């Protein structure tokens, strides 16, 4: 039988890295129009989109490498909560209808990472070891 508790920190690392890279992709769509431009967003970007993109770049990179994971995840979670209530909730009550499911999932995964940390393979671990 597989000892799932032994693999939990690795699974947490995988969750952190994949989610952070997907989050970072939203920033590249805003700033580089890669892999595609965001539909319906005017260029140059409105100030709120520039701020959101900056948060996504910084927190996405930090979480990808696992540096200051808890703080970055908390900030990213707040951004996604704000995005949901500002952009999606006014479109309707149900997330499947208002296209807010990704924002909700990002919000709660990042909230979990804010409490759980970066997992087994995070620069936070090396930073913590160096401080000891």
C-alpha cells in the first residue's frame, strides 16, 4: 500500500507550481498577448488590469519557485476574490453562468497555499534552513 502521507509534500509542491504557472499565464496574456490576447480587453490596458497583471507576475513567479509562498498566495487569493466580485458576480449568481469558476478556484487554492506553505521543493525551505 502507498504511504500517501509521505507523498503529500510533493503533491503540495505540484499543486503550487502548476497553479502558479497557470496564474502567470494570465499575466502574459495581459502584457504580452501570449498565448493569446484577452478577449474584450482594450489596449492599452486600463489601470486596474495593469495592477492585476503586476500582482499576477510577481506572485506567480514567487509561488512558482516557492519563495515567500504564504505571503504571495495570500495576496493572489485576495486579487482573485476581488476579481470574482468585481467582474463575475455582477454577471449572475451562479459561477458556471458568470464564468467565475476559475477565479473561485484560484482564490481558494491560493488561500490553502497561504496556510499550507510551498511544499517539499520550495525556496522557502532553503531560506528557512539558512536562517537556522
